[in-house]
C-alpha cells in the first residue's frame, strides 16, 4: 500500500475510534490519547491530520450525518412515512444520536452547513402543501419538522423522555413504530399524508 493509502486508512481508523470516544464522553470528556491507543498510533498524528479535538469531533459528526442524508428519504407528501424512517434510523444508530446530543450541548447552535441546508430544504418542500383544514390546523414548516423529529427520536439514545418515562416501549418496536406513524399522521393532516388515527405504520 502507498503512503497515501496508509494515511487514508489510518484516518479512517482514527475516525472510527473517535466516534466511539466522542459518543461516550462528548468533546470535553474525550481523550485524544485513548483514541490513539485504540488505533495504535501516536496521538500527535491525530493533531497532524485534524488539527485539534473539536475539528476531529466535527469531522466525525459530518462523516456520520452523511448516513442520515443517504439513508432517509424525505417524503413531504407522506410525513408519517418519513417519521418512521427517522425512528428506525435513530433506534439503529444510538452512537450517532448521542454524538448529535453532545454537539447540541457543547457546540451550541447548529454550525454544520450541510445539516442546516438539509433542514431548510425540508421546510421549503413542505411549504406548497401548507394551509391546513378545519380538521388539520396548519403549522409552520419549522415547527412541524421539529415536532416530527421530536416524536420520531423520543425513544432514542439521545432522548431523556421515552427511555425514562416509557422504558418498556422499545421492547415492542413495531407497536411503537406504528404509534409514531399515527401521531405524525394526526399532527400533519391530509395535506402531508396524514389525516386519520387509523393510519398504520409506514402507511
């Protein structure tokens, strides 16, 4: 393998080890020497490749958020379907959910341009359907998207609510998934693919 190939492989190993470290301890609690030990390299190499610990954290977060953009299709005409896709992803990726929580706690406002752009695109995609009916009041796109994300991730590793208030629910994931779908269907209304409490999961 070439020197460049070795460097890329080492970077990938560092990012994998850093994911484990940051998701467990956040930025402040993470230790570069522990990451280096997992990889089997000198910790100075991490600074050579990434500059500092916060840049390494941001790189890890951006790398893993790509999975969200690639694996979860946004369906503005069927928001219950989107919500269940988010639910499935959040439950399957606890490390990433903890990483996002640490980012919110330690970095404050969302500073990832790609993530902000993705959110803006979703809100714009919902705008043409806005307006509501007497049975489905209209919500601002930003509020509706926030509410959907809150419901869909309420039982994930990043939430202080579902795992504490309803700890047995994840033992029946299909029933919980269906409840997420029904809740979003009621919230979204017919303009966004909802409109009835009898809507099944994935609908």
